């Protein structure tokens, strides 16, 4: 297809040169209606240039073709699409100029078109999502081709549409498929990360920048386990013991419908029934080089408390606004094992336990089944700890400690406080061991455990 630049002013070309990290320069010819490389494109370029070759990839909304060309230069084979016919024509010519056209199949079309499909054996899908809010009826509009490349959908964004498509076609996807999306965080876009979380996807924010008054993020999504499923048991003594039997390969976890002898801190008994959620996850001990067990316990509690829309209470409980216990987190490890174990127990409903006021997730989330909640918990832990071969680990200790402190502070901000040995104490922070830093009678006191400690609700 001829770009028609000599006879049609809509396709008037601009020439843009892009330098790759190895110093090679790519010259692009871009018609006016085709989205050119901009700040958001260069953000994606930085990420894609560092991806090792993983086989087959797909780009949705390829525009000038520059991102597909970059990935092809890294050894990938690509299927790349765009609804703009001028974009496809330009991308083909640009790939030919870059001498990489044999690795890329450009085709007209996009998500939502009849016949749209993810090619077999695809390991990576990436998309610079249109993230501008669609114009209202009384606002000026771009031409439809330009509008489609820049504006998101109204009620349900393109990111949500993609998530739905992948859910429907999950059986045809590679288990370790990675999705990389560039999306807008602020102002809130019609395409949100929360939608993927609700569907049980793990996610990792790879990078974010502010472009004027907009915060743009690159977010990676994958399915927890990457093909390794949760081991479900109808009944067991303790999921903590059962998970020890699983291989030390990949993302291993076990959940029981009925746990007979669950345990809490200091070998206390965790009382549960068949409606409760109980499970244990194996986590590689190498994580301890960055994060101490006490912080791991708090960050897990913080993330799960967020799922339940409740509060993380130091050191390992999740409670409602009145201090009633909903869930508990337990970290265990043995010297001879390669993994530490994270045990999670969440009440479905309140229980009659002497000396302990309890509540369950069904009080605030009556429509959430145990299976749906388990998928969300699994994704939350996978987001923190699971490794994906295409992703660098970004589990930075300082960020995790800040988030952990914020999680604990949420409860403290309601006016709750501590008494230690009958002395009222003010909590001012946590250290990198996950211990509480408090002020009592003007002196700093480090709290390591629950001995002589009472929460005042």
C-alpha cells in the first residue's frame, strides 16, 4: 500500500529518528493520522529494549511500528496490529527500512474486531493504551482514526476489554503469558489496574512518570503460578505441613477446605471451619536478603487487609474498625528448607471464641465466595513475591517498609493506641525488622512481641 503522501494531505509524512540503546538509529516515516513516538512511547521503549528474547510477542495498536521493530531487534517474532490502515502501511515500510520486516507480521485490525485472536505460543502482549478520556458530546473531536489511537472508551476502558477477552480465551493462552500495558493512573482512567486484580491477575508496576498533570504507569500482568495451580485438599491437619511436601519449583501453595489443626503465633490454635479460607504459600528464602520476616508478615497483612477493605493490626492480624479479628498471618521457616512459609487464615463469619472478638469477610463482602477471595489473595502474594522470567524484581525494602507502616498507621489513625505493662504508649514507626518503635514516658521503646502489650480500641 502506498502511503499516498503526494496526493492526500491527511497522510503528509513526518520523519523521526529513534536511537536504540546500542547506538543504532531507526528512521521512521509517519503519516499525520498515525500516532508518533512520544514520551509514553519512549517509556515503553526503555522497558522493551531490556527484555530478553522470549519467542513470540504481540503488539496491539502498533502505530508507526517502532516498538515492534525494537523488540524484533532483540530477537522476538511479532504479530502487530492497528485499526488505522495508514499505520499498518507505515509500520511495514519502517520495518523494511530497519531490515527487520521478516520478523514482524503487520495486519490491520484490533481488539473487538471479528476474528481478532492471540497467536498460538504468544509469550508477551504489549499495548500503549489510549488513555485520554473520551470527549463529551459538546467537546471538539479529532478525526475518528486519531480519536481511536488516543482516547479510551467511556464506561469500560480498552484495558478492561482486553482483560475480559483474555479471561474468555484463557485455555488458548500460554500459562506464563505476560501483558505489559502503558496506562494512566491519574487522573483516573477508564482502564484501571483494580479491574485486573478483581479477575485474579498478578501485577507489577514497572515504571511510572508524570507527564505534565498526568501520571503514566507501565504495568505488567500475569496469572499467578504461570501454569502451576493451587493444590486443593478437602481436609488436612495443617496447610503449613502440607506445603512442605510440594516441590521447591515455581509458585507453590496449598489450600484446604477443612483444616483440623491450624496454628497461629507461638503454637496457638487457629480455629476454622469449612467456610473459612485457609492456605499456605512457599516463598524462596532468598527474599530475606532484602526483607526481614517481620516486614514480610506486615506487608502481607497490609495487602490482604486492602483486599478485605479492613485494617492491619501489628504484628500479624487483620481486624475491622472495631478491633474484631477477621484474619491472621503466620510466617514459619526451618533451617533445612529452601523456602519460608506464609500461612493465611480468614474467617468467613464471626465465631464464638472465648476472649477473642471476631468477624468475617461475609459481613462486608457478602457476595464474595471463598474461591474468589482465594484467587485474590493468591494474586496479591504473587504480585509481591512470584518471579517471572521476563520481569525484574522490584521488591525494594524501603518501599515495602513505607507501605507496611502506612498499613499499620491506617488503624492507628482511628485513635487506637497501645498499653505496655499498663503504661500508655505512642507508636511512631517500625524498623526494618518489623518491630514497633514507640515512645513511652519520653523514651524510645522497641516492641518485639506481644508480651505485656494491649491494644486500646
